[in-house]
C-alpha cells in the first residue's frame, strides 16, 4: 500500500506510519459505508468500535506498561486526524474514552492506571469525562457537584452536562468539590463506574451534528464512591488534573478539526472536478481555484500549528498550553470555514443528504464549542500574551 505521504515530513516512525495506514484502511471500509445512517438514526458506532478493537487500535492511544503501543501524543493526533476525516462523530466517541483516561494518566496511582488504562487500551471498556455542568461550562470554577467524605467513601451529588459517551461508558472521571471553601482549588477527580447506586443519565441530546456520538447528562444522587477511586488518592488536586487533561487533549481536538477540514476539502475537489457549468468543469473557474487555494492554505497552517502543539505537549515545553490553545482555536475555526466553502462549492446539491458534505458541515460547528470555546482559547492565549508583554523592556 502507498505510504501516507502527508505524514512523511514529520519524522514519524515507520511503526506510526503503518498504524496511520491501517487506521485509514479501516475507516474507508467501516466508516464510509455507515456514517450517513449512523448520523440519521443517532446510532452509537458499536460495530465500528468492534472493528477498531479487533485491529488493536485503541492501544495506539496508551502507554506500553498498560498494554498500549507507547506511541505517545503524536499517535493520538494522527489517529484523531485520520478518523475525523471520515467521521467526526466516531472520533468524538472514541476520543471521549481517552479524555476520561487523561486525569488517571496524569494523576492516578499505579494501581488505578493498571486497572483502568489497561481496560481502555484493550478496548474492553469505554470512558466518559465529566467536567461540564448546566451552570459551569466555560466557567469551570463555578462547578457545584460535591463529594463529601463519609468513612472510607465519598458521597457524590450533582449533575454533569453534555457528557460524551454518558450511558454508554463503563467508567466516568467525575470532577467534584471536596472543599467548597477553596473554590476550584478544592476540586477532586473521582472514578465512578457504571452500575454504582445513584448514577443515572439524562435524555439523549438531539444534536445538530456528530449525532452518532451520544451526549447526555450524568446525574449523581448520593453515589457512594470508595476512597480508592479518588484519582491519586489525594483530595483537592482536581484542578491540576483538569488543566493537564485539557492541555494534553487539545492538540488531538485540533487534529480532529484538521482531519474534518481535509475531508471537506477532498469532497470539494471531487465535486468541482466533475460538476459542469457554462461548458466546463467548475474547478476550471479561477474563482473556484482561489476558494480551493484558501482552503488548502488554511488546512496546512492549522496542521503545522497542531503538530507543533503536539510536539510541545510531548516535550513538556513551557509554552505547551499556549500552543495547544492556539492550535485548537485555529484548527476549529479553519474546519468551520472550510466546511462552509466546501458546501458552497457543491451548490444546491451540497444542501442535501445526497452528498457527505452536508453532514460534515453540521459536524464541524462543535469544534469551536467543546473542550473550550474559541473565545475561551483566545482568553487563554491572551493571558500568555499579557505575560510576554510584561516581560518586554
Ligand atoms: C456535543 C457536546 C459534547 C460535549 N462533551 C463534553 C464531555 O464529554 N465532557 C465535558 O465535561 N463537557 C463536554 N461538553 C461541554 C463543552 O465543553 C461546553 O459546552 C463548552 O465548554 C461551553 O460551555 P457552555 O456550553 O456552558 O457555554 P457557555 O460557557 O455558557 O458559553 C456561551 C458563550 O459565551 C462565551 N463565553 C463564556 N464565557 C466567556 C468569557 N469569559 N469570555 C468570552 N466569552 C465567553 C462562550 O465562548 C460562548 O460563546 C460537550 C458539549 C457538547 C455540545
């Protein structure tokens, strides 16, 4: 099979390039024929997950000592980019497990890592990450879910909003206040398992896009969580776990935006090459070529920034969080713009479900909202800029 040439310039290992080829092959075979129906019926991609599991792909996202391939964050970026080129909904459902795993990776005990990360790496368990609440979306410090210590357990009460994989997942990393007087610094992260008494889920949200990825509320009513399920066994460290999680997950979200934009761009190329108006294929109009050129340039800019953010995050670079925010902001806005132009180039046909661009356009919008809106990314970038400005003489 031909090598995925777009990856060759980034010094990726042969192993990672082979993995990329395998992911693409499975996406072509398993996602392309099913994505429209899954979207229409809001069906969770269990069968696609089974194929990914069969091929050992969940392991790509985890460290070797927990049954993973140890390919690092760059592998997660490549994974997200390729899968999202085919379906952002499938990628969102898969990435939510990794998002659930990240607080455990960053702050969990060895025992917690062995128990949960191994189950995620084998594809045996699905995860969900529960930070947002009805009144605490961008305003994470305003969260109100509480965890009160009672003997050797914590009693959790609260509602988590917009939780990807809620109801489907086996494991939930839930952020709750263990010391209200400390505000967000009194937040802790707990591992909650499906089946624990008092854990229930809201209605399936009827979404505009990424409809095969299920989103529901997670409702906690006197859920008794054993103290060994407190991530890292130390209370009031949740804020750090959440910050580390979002800094390291954002390059992969940016990559999913690059992937979706690439998918839209390819659809636009296919369509404009065959659509004839005024006696020629519309790709021959210079205005159309300019639109395609803008799309290609924006995608490549977003990809380069995303790969840099991933490299910085992997190296623990001091500006890793800033670059993650920059990549997430740039790539998600690029995805929305490229999806818009790609649909425009399909004319009226793009407005129907007969062409994949209609779904891609609907899917794209979530990228500027979840894991921190574009405005929040810019707030974070702005905070770094203020520091830089203060350091100038
Ligand atoms: C499909 C989907 C899946 C999701 N999956 C998960 C998940 O798995 N786990 C999870 O924890 N969360 C998840 N989320 C939640 C997501 O991260 C939040 O929706 C997002 O952070 C925005 O919060 P909000 O919806 O409350 O909007 P708000 O915070 O109310 O924002 C509304 C608007 O105000 C703007 N705004 C708010 N504050 C500021 C400010 N300080 N400066 C400038 N502008 C501001 C925002 O940018 C936005 O435009 C998901 C959301 C969706 C829709």
